[in-house]
């Protein structure tokens, strides 16, 4: 790999990680207001697809691990029985 390719690769990695963190932050802000979260849950597919397109299977798996770690607080956090939460 030449230097330009490595620089672009770093930019792609930073972009994917930043996008996943941004989606998680938006998810946290909306989670506090009990708004429907299905949109933010589906947005996690965007970094996964970008990781797969730009870096192949290895990128998809690494992005999957990152997104899974970022989503853990929602999985183990506040379970609710409100009608909006049950519908979501």
C-alpha cells in the first residue's frame, strides 16, 4: 500500500467510528425522552455497510464489534413496559 491509500484508509476508519458514535449519542438523547427508537436502531446498519464496502469481511466484522459494544448500554439498560417501549 502506498501512503495515499493508508491515509484514505485512516479517514474511512475515523469516519465509520465517528458515525457509529454519533448514532449512539443521538440514541442516548432520544432514549431519555422515550421517543420511538427504531429509526436510530436501523441507522446502525449504515456504518456496518460502509465497513463492509470499504474493508470487506474484516471491516464488516470489526464494525459489527464496535457497534455491538456501543449498543450494550441500551441492551442492558432501562427495560420498560410503557406502550411506546413495547411497540418499539
